[in-house]
């Protein structure tokens, strides 16, 4: 009996890359590959890359350097680079790292089996096109294996906003939405295999237009699926948060009370230079409307400190906005240049000032997050249990508000959705008892 070939995938970056890696593994599964968590055992190594974080490309080159020994020992080992760094760097990757056999962009990974076939005789394969065909329609049907209780589902890709700091429009392309019927079919399939919570993904997910009523219309259709208990979505842009989507937070019980809505800065001067196309006041009024629809809504955000020409006054405006919103969670970063983006050509803030501002901003966010987490003690919430905890008899899951919650109780299993009462707040999780 022929032994299956083994595939090792390392995924960088966002949830969309996690979803893409799943689909690439499924595509290669149709070619006889099974996944392994050890690159040493692999017949193919695939790096699914992200271009958002600082020095993203250099980290990929560094990772590839670690595989030189494996390639020398086994010349038939195939090494590929996928994702946004692949899209941005293209042939440069193969020039700098000759051990790479194939490079494929995030819109072309449905062609991965064909690219692999091209490398069988020692040739190199490169595909960083933005193809006209729908890659999801060209992927094989998802295997019917049992799934865990949560899953990501990409519904939208690309971005038309062209924020001055961002490479996504160049690496993922223009905004494209998957037709609602195809999204619903994939969602039903996931539920049949054990999924109870689906997170809808998009670079700008609330710009989704694959349903005549936009993302809110898609969410309302998903809510009709028996067995699907929870719906989330990420990541959104403030300018695409329409009235119906705001209303859905109040009238759709399956839509969870947690929203990631990046603002990046609180200074109107910096927002304008970022090309965010909204003001701090408009963002705050939007939060008011969302919380009027769903008073218990927990907010999450993204923040960049040290954007070119940011002054201390500009930074203080960001702290003021954070104080006004009170975030349940957030992601914050120092600005780093992305070649080819407008902001990379502007006067830069000294690194020492960036470091100082990031520490102050993160201290404020940490205080807010801990205060909101501590305020959960005594409350009853729903928890979808996902896996055993570290202690015997313990199960861990996520609350409605995306807090990690652990419970010690007999008879709990992954996929159970139970009401609990929070009894203790720890540094990174909540302790609860079943109601």
C-alpha cells in the first residue's frame, strides 16, 4: 500500500490565512497529501504568509533559511510560499531563496495542485495573478470529516479603502464578495459536521455585497440554519457599518455581542493622513448607535502609534478616544513602513517615541480590558465549550463576549453550549460554574 505524502503548513497572520490554509490543505488532500505538524516529516512545506506585520518578508526568508538542511538531505522535498508576501515579493522570493519550488498568491491557491505538478520535473512554478475565476468554485468540495465546534468562513476579500499604511489592496486586490448561496451552502456543510459557531471573514467584511441586503442580510439567512448557534464577523470598517447591520446587533439573537471595529487613531489630522475617510467624532457616534442597539456590546479595536508626523497632542487624542469607548480587547502596534504605501514616504516618528507611546497606550487598554473582565464576575453568560482544560475534569470555551472561560464539571464535551455564572476573573480567563 502506497504511503500518503505529507504536507506541513505554517500559517502567519490573520484568521483569513487560517481559513486559506485549511482550504489549501484540502486541495492538496485531493492529491494524496495528509497534514503533519513536523516539517522534518514533510514531502511538501508550505508557508502561508502575511504582509501586515513589521519585517514580514524578512521573517519569511529567515524561516526558509531553516529548511536548507532539509532540502539538502532530500532534494525531492517541495517548498512553497503562499499568501500576501508571495503576492508582494513574487520572483524575488525564488531569487533570494533558490530552494523555493513554487510561489502562489492568495487569489490563486486553487491552482496549487497544478503548480505542484509543474515542479515534479524540477521546474519552478509562480502564480501571483488576480484570476477572473472564483477560486472557491474551483476548489474541491470540503471533506466530510468531523469538525470542531467553531469555524472561520471567508465571505469577502480585498479592500478598496487604500489606507496610507496598508498593503492589503495591493496583495489581496479589490473588494470581492462570494455569492450568498455559496456561503450558505458551505455554512450548512460546516454545521452538519459539528460546527456550532461561524466567524465570517473579510479584509473589509461589512462591505460584503453578495446578498442583496449586504452583510446583515447574509447574517439573517445564516441565523435560520438549524444547529448554528452563534455568528460573528471580522474585520469591519466604520464607513461600511450600515443601519441594517447596526440593527442586526439588537434583533439577531445568534449574532454575538462582540464587535471588532478598528479606528487606528483618535486624531482627525492623523486619520486624514491615514486616508481613513472618517473622523474620530463620527466613529464615536457610530459606537453610540451600536450600543443603543445592543447595550452590552463589547468593542475591540486596532491602534497604530507613531504614524508619520504624529505629535504628542495627536497621540493624546487617541488615548482620549480609547477612554471614551472602553474596549474589551484591542490590538496595538508601532507604525512600520510598508514599501510602496504612501505613508512610507513621509517623515517618520523616532523609534524611542513610538516605544514610549505604545507602552502608554497598551497600559490604558490593559486597564480597560481587566476592568471589563472583572465586571463579568457574578454575571450569567453562554459558553461554547471547545476543548479540555489543563486540569482534570476541566473544559474551556468562549463566552458570548469572546472571553476564555473554564469550568470544572462532569459530562461536558466539545460543542456543548451551556449557561454559566462567572465566579472569578484571572489574568487571561474567567472561572465559572454551570447554572
